[in-house]
């Protein structure tokens, strides 16, 4: 797949800061009903927690544990490499936590393999991620109301567009109840449409990005700055593996330098999840 900033576009009209795309080639969902939450109690047991269905919360989901929500990015879903790798790493580590994978794949992917369709889908995904952030915030507050978690024991881990989604979810919770969730981890937050344009002059920063005020503690991992990742984000702590621009063994067109490889089992065990 080519870098998003290098792809060709269909006709785009920009009016009053809003974006209208005339393509007619692809359609992705914009329904929050297509956002799903999958609880992993161990490597072989997965159960969906259905929003506002209290009976769907697994008995093994413990409020005494930390709760970690893993949020994938563009052109991904719950079965993609990043959520799969990270879930496995957490479950194999010494971390005791409720692991939830947020699947919003229908709002960021299509069945098409055409690069032009992927560009169109990215614009739609930029429109969709605030809806997903709201859903995640509502889901976390709902679990809190049921007594299944505590805000001081919640971490959102988002990759690419999922990092900005995590940030906005944290901000919504703060605005609603005046409390921060404990931690937000941004894994190579997406740059296209945030820090820099996507092949169209001056088309940038129209979307709300991850900021340090979204959580009590925000850590950011930069692995493909200035090409696919947003280098302008400033967390409480920022990490720049191998300089943060390009990762060894990753081809130029590999989206976000396979950041999941950096957030490995060893690092999960040696870097405290909460402190």
C-alpha cells in the first residue's frame, strides 16, 4: 500500500472547514452500532461485551484489575496485526488486567483493495473517529456505573487513527464527569489530516488530535514521524525508537513502521502499565 499522502484523489470540495467527497466508489459504515468490544480473559477465550447489556459482562471481568482498551487504526479490525500482537503480549505478561479490543473495522475499511478507494475511506474514517470516541467514552462510563471498573485503573492504547480516537474518548470523559482516566498510550498517532495534508495543499489540522490533557498520563511512541505519523504531538513522555522516523526491517510503504513490534512483551513486563 502506498503512503496515504502520495495517493491520487477524486474530486474534493472544501467549504467552511468541512470536507465533502464525491466518489461513489466506496461506502463504509458510520453507525456506532458497528463498534464492538471484545473481552479477552485468556488467549483462547474471547467474549463480546455488548453496550448496555449488563448480562454480557463476563464473570471474569474484575474491577480489582486494571482495564486496558486496545483501539486499532485505519484499514484494520480486531483481527489485524496490532491488536492481535498487543493482546497476546499483555496476556503472556505478568500484567493483571481486563483486556478489551475495540473493533471499529466497519468504520475504517471497505472490501475494496484499490488504493483510490482506500483514500476515500480514509476521509470517511476521519469523519467517523469522533463518533467512535464518543462510543468508547460511553462504554467506559457505563462499565463504571455498573461497578466493573474504576477510572484510575483505565488505560486506552490506540494506534494510528486509534490514538486520536483514544485521546478524544479521554477528553469526553473529562468533559462529562470532570475526571481523567489514568493513562492514554498513543502508538504512532496518524499524521495525515492532523499534522500535514493528504496530497491537497493546506488540508490539515481539521481533525481533533491526541493531546497530553486527554488523560492523567499520556505517553506517545513515534515510529514514522513526518511520513505517516504525527510528530507534533507532545505527551507527558514521548519515545522515539531509532529516532522515530523509520524502523529497521520495515519497508517504506509499511504503515507506521509496525509499531506493535516495538511495544513487545518484554517492554510490557518492564515498563509499568500504571503508576
